[in-house]
C-alpha cells in the first residue's frame, strides 16, 4: 500500500467523520427546535387560559361597578326624599 492510498483512505474516513458530526449537530438542533416548539405551544395555551381568567375578572368587576352605581343612585334618591 503506497502513501497516496493511505492518504486517500484517511481523507475518506475524515469526510465520513465530518458528515457524522454534522448529522449529530443537525439532529441535536432538530431536537432543541422540537422542545422549543413544544414550549411555545404550552405558553400559548397558558396565555389563552390567562386571557380567559382576566376576561372573567373584568366581567365581575363590571358587575360590581354596576351594582355600586345602582346602590349610589338608590342612596342618593333616599337622601333626597
């Protein structure tokens, strides 16, 4: 086996290792991307849930405000009589 044959084999081996390393990094990146997508989905669901809660709170506050307005009107009417 001459020197050029050894260099060629080593080059092919190096290219294979580089390709495997690239694929490993690509797989790791895809896995991280999948985890990020899952986290984004979870956060979106949580945001929707929070939005619903805030809407319920806002509705209840509106009811309280309306009740207080009615009470104020009633008290003012009774005081004027």
